[in-house]
C-alpha cells in the first residue's frame, strides 16, 4: 500500500485538532537523570522539548514553532547547563518542531532523518497546514520566513557523543509521518518520541501513513529498545514507553481491521465512523487522566475523539480513494 506523498489535507466534519499556538506556553524543566531534562509544556498538547548534556556539549530536541519559542528553548537550556549548545535534533519535519530551526546559531548542527529533510521542501504549504491548528494566532507564523533544513541526516541509526554520554537517533519507519526520529538516551532509559508515540491512551495522528506500516515501526522500536522505560512525547505528558507501544499497536491493528472490513462491505465513510470501535467514546484511560491536570482532561478527551475520526478517515482513504 503506497503512503501519501504529503500529509492528508482532508479533515472530518467538525474536526478541531491540537492547539499548537505558542500563546501561553511555558516550558517547565523536569530532570530525568543528571544532565538530562524534559522541557514540558505547561498546556497540553503544545510542544514539549528536551535538553541533554555531556562533558563537552549540549543537545536540544526540537526547535519550536516560531523564532520566539526557539529563543525560549535556548534560554531554558542555558539556565540548565553551561556546556555549549552544539546539536539540535528534529523528531519530525512538521513546522511546530522545525520552524524555529533558523533561529538557532549557525554553528549548531541540526540532525534528523533523511526522510524528514526530504519533506522540508515547501515552506508555504507547511505554514498553511500548521496554521489550521493555531486557533486564531496564525499571524504569529509570519515570523517564519526561512525553513532551515537539517545539516546532517541519517537513514536508520546514528550516534552523537556529547562527552561521556551517547545519544542514539533511530528512524524505525513510518508512523505519524514518514521520517519520525526517536532520540534515545540509554543511560536515562528515556526517549523523545516526537509525534511517533504519546502517552498510552492518547490517540495518534495518521497524517502521512497507514496503520499497518506504523505497527511494523512500533514493533521494531520495541525490539531495538528493550530497556526503554520513559518516553517524552512531542505533545502531552510523559509516560511508560512499553505501555505506550503496546496500547498503540492494539489500537492500530483494530483500526486497520475494522476499516478494511468496512470498505470490503461497501460502507460509506459515515457508516465506517459508526462501525469502528472508539476507545474515547466514554472517557479517558485512567492512567492518562492521572497524568493530566484535572482542567486539561475534558479538552484531551475531545481532542482524542477528533483524532480517532481523523484516523478512520485516513485509513478509509488508503483502502478506498474518493
């Protein structure tokens, strides 16, 4: 089954989607082990980031959606460590993770998968796509006039030595997008997973792929990182890596099976929405609810319902084009 060359532009009726506007965003440092911090957004599902340092250098994970956010990330990193900032890793090509690239100093080496770099080809289209999730603040994207691409790319695996600490970069295959990059810090048993994997119980987004290839990538991740404990996703709370992988595989396999059967039965898209199991029809998974502030739970449930319908739509289009 061929994957889409671009992110699916179609959205279900009434779809809201994640609020990516940086208005109100604060990045709160959470130390996972000495020299390794998650920068967690105060308002889910705005973007999270990370800072990893060794004896010789510092690495930052993702660049923010505007130059202003990029500056905040760099300020946060400088407050945490005096080791020089040398590397920036993009977990995906999406603008909320990469529009801030150009604001990083020229001597900071930007690293990502070869596939991510290949998808950074049309800034105007990417700004238009992300503006739909800016919730009235799309004018902030006017700050973005250059889309700086990665300086260094890899196909499936790379290592960065920060001096006494090695950071592993993995591309396991397509997931949310075609080039998802996982940033794994072995001694912290932690991985930054971008849009590829969120806390168990959060719906994924099938923007440029399909359930079956995604499951293959997740299985490869599980086999490759057997000692992984914690994930820092691009959006939402931190969580257990093994639980998140298992939960997402279960969801995607069921989604693929139910949509395929619906298409084979000749059902319409609306009939397919109704026939597919919706894990968010009632409430959030209890473990996810416990990881979220009470004030954020209702919005997260509404978002997951939206994302589930998007996933049904995307899978339906893979099996049955309009």
